[in-house]
C-alpha cells in the first residue's frame, strides 16, 4: 500500500515538447525585455524641441528655412518678443532654450532641463559662429580683392567704412537654469527615475506579500510613501547634492511618485491575486519606464510614445521632480494630477478586491475546530 502511494506521488518528467516550448517562450520574453529598454534609446533623436527665436526677419527666416530642410526638424521654433520673454519661458519649462539673433547673437540653454537639448542648442551656437566667421572672411576677401584691383589699375583704393575687422560678433551661450555643481553632467538627475521606479515596485511587492488586509495595506502604503520620499531625497539632495530647491517639496514629489507605483501593484494584487504583482511590475518596467522621458526629453522619443509616457507614474514622477527641483516657476499641475490618479486607481482596486482579501483571511468551515461536545444531562 505504501509502495503504491509512493510511486503514485512521484512527479513525472516534463514532456520534451513542453520543455522546448517553454524555452522558446522564455527567449521571446527576454527579447521583449531587451527591446523595451533598447528601443527608445536607439530610436531617439532631436526632433520638435520647443525653442524660442528672435531677431531680424531675414535672419529668422534663414534659420527656419535651414531647419525645414531637415527631417525630422530638430526644433519647433516659436517667436519670442525679447530676451526677458525667452528667459521666462525657459524658467516655466515652456521652451528648452532660445536663439537670439542680431548685433549681439546669443543662445540660451537650460542644462537642468536635460543634457541632450542643451547639447543640441550648443551645436546651433557653434554653427552660427562658423557662419558669422565665414561671412566676415568673405567680406574681407572681397574688400582686399577690390583694393588690389584698384592699385593695379593705378587708382586710389576705396577704403571700406564701418566696423573694424576685429569687431566680429561672438555668439554667447548662456545657461539660464544650470545644474547643481555636484551633478554638472546631469547624470545623477537622469538616474533619479530608477529609485522612484524600483522603490515603488519593492514597496508594492512587500506590502502585498507581508501585509494582510486591505485597510492595513493602504495604511502601510501611506507610511511607506512618506518614509521613502524622505530617505531618497536625504540621499540625493542632502548627501550627494543632485537635487536643489525646497527639500520638503522634493520629498513630497518623490514620495508621490513611489506611492503611485506601489498603489498600482497593491491594487492589482488585491483584485486578481498574486498575478497582479507580476502584471504591475511588467507594466511599470517594460512599458512605463522606457518611455518616461527621464534621460531624454519626451519630444526625442518616437511619436506618440513620449507624450504617452507622461501619463504613467514613472514619466510624471520624473517630470515633477525635475520641475520642483530646478524650475520652481513651472506649472506642475499635470504631473501631480497624473500621480494622484494612479494612487486613486490603486486604492479603488484595493477596495474592490477587499472581499477577495477578506475571503482569504476567513477560515473555511472545514478548517474550523470542532465544537466541544455538550455533556449529556444526567
């Protein structure tokens, strides 16, 4: 009897066909993961970046015509009234920089808005300087040629009037919103999205696995978000100096971003069970994170994914943290609302799945201890 039971309970080997299919499916999943992370970076390119421009109509038209020849156009130019107007638009994050033409050409950048946009605008400044130098050299060459021809013909040369050859306009590059001196390349700020995403995922997974009860999980979610925001900003701002601005506001932004991701995972787990943890993690890491626009501006990503990424928690959190840290004049209503929406969604999913959670905690009738027998009356 015992031998028969033992032989029956021994697991049978997996079929060869199933093992082969499982290997193929695993390879496809790995390919999807790699594509999700590599695709945005491999296809990103400067395009449709909002940039201001001002100056003489002829010069502005020449720049616009030059950009129109490129596909896609690296900048979406919009006219600004003055330098002060351009600075205000940069500080409110409506444009990434400005090209100011005229007697004193200047290119305004904001390295705090991203290293890639700043590099693209610096390249424009270099091209402008090259064109100015080339135009001056051509003018000097024409003047020298006219003088030599006049001397050869025995005439008195006509000396040009106007600015001296040494008065060549120099294109100035001004960083309106610079990065922290402790993070001059912006690598730390770009990497700030990783602790937000990873911290939110870990919080959601731990709350799901270690805390039982819908209300208890929500309380843990609030405490985790506040504590995580404080700890992450303590490391990034107080210790490494990557962030600037108001410390409490930065902590609130980080805490809201972490809470939004955690709430989504907790809500899915409450609604559909343990599989919700995997679904929430997959959506966050494979979809939302690659198109968040944390390392590159959303405009650089293939349309419409850059804009779509701002509706997910990682994209909204990265945009919000960059704004509150370096652009206090910028409007932050949209990322706050997006993150609040993900928190509300997680809470709603958790409450909807409350009956399921309660059913798991309630012992089944078969698991209840039998009641003690009532002694018979004598």
